[in-house]
C-alpha cells in the first residue's frame, strides 16, 4: 500500500466513512491512476478533466460511477492533498431516472430456495425480511437480536445512524438455527470455511463478495431473468411493505432513510398502487362523451 493511499484511508476513517465507502473511493482513485500510469497526486487538472470526458464519452459510465469518482477525487485532493480543483465544479453527471428492479414475493422465495449453504441463505433471507443493506446484514452480531421485543438493532448504518427494525418470528428461528451451526460468540454470520470450529472462533463476519456471489448463483439457478442484486432484496422489502398498507414514514424509519423523498420512490413500484390508480382513472373518465 502506497503512503498516499494509506493517508487517504486514514483520513476517511477519521471522517467516519464506512468500510464500504472507503473501498469504493480507493478503487475509483486506483483506476484513474492506472489509466495514466502515475500516482494520483501527479495527475494534472487537465488530465483530470480529460479522464471525466473519457468516462462519459468512451466508457459511457453510469451516473453513479461518475458521482463516486467525483466524491473520491474531491476528498483526496481537498482533504488529503489540501488542494482545490476547479474542474470538479464543471462535472455534473446527467441525472438518471431509472427505477430499480423489484422481485415479487414468490421470486424472492425461489431465489432463496436455491441458496444451498445455510449461512448464506439465512443472511440473504434476513436482508430481505428486515430491509437491510448488505453491509448491515453480513455484520449482524448476536447482541443485535432483541427477541423480547422482536426487534433487530442495526448499529451504525449509512450515515453512522442506529435504528431498530421489526424481526419476524420466522427470521428469528432461522437466525437461531444458523447460530447453532457454529456458535460463534459474536457474529451471526462468521467468516471461515465450512468447518464448525473455524467459524466458532472467527473474529470477522463473512465478506460481502461471498454473499453477492451466493445470491448471483441462486438467481441464475432460479431462472429469473431480472437484473437483480442483493440490494434488490431491500428494494423489494420496501415495495412489499407499501403494497401491504404500511405507512410511508414507517417504512422510511425501517430503511433508515434521511429523506422521505428517497422512500417515496417506492410508490412508483407498487403493483397495487398502479392497479388502484388505473381503476380510479377508468371510473373518473367513464362518462366522457
């Protein structure tokens, strides 16, 4: 690890960035450095400008990819290198109006039934049943379960915020069965190979890559053609709650969204809302000459 990368990672830790954010920022900076074949602190303003044009015109990078790079570069140069880059004020990726893929409840069950290993199946099932981000799901600890109140305590979610989410009885039983298979004193989903004693003494949780791989393999085995990811389970959870009549603000609380508008986008994804709107429009317009 270069001294510059080490310094940037330390600065991000001091700013309270999650491990996931640190990884994507460092990865974005590394790709830019590899593109020019030199250290990021030697890249000129014009080269930075040309790199954004390259991403936009040749790579046709998504808005999220460009936004991550903007944030990573801004942090590196303004915080770690103590520089200002006027180019950053010109870069504004076009807003995308894409809606996320949503799985039906039956599709969620088909995918989960194709996850062979208990640890990954229960992890993915909990992510869906509690509307978690992958970083939150894989890092759950034994202490996070409040079986008395049937709640799951999410520690330091996005924005370093804690929250409680409802814990379904079936999910609690699955978590207990999973824990009994390894009995790690800390982690519900410990790292390590299949041997029970290794998982029982693991000091870290399973990695996100392995959870994503388990989901991808199960999705492929299920025959479902939607472009779904682990995060799709969270989107589906919110949509299914909304379809079931749960208040939007309550869903906002469960998801840990800072802004209600972020949660409100799920109103565009509910089949029930679409059906009701269609029937209402038909009724209103029925008497038109």
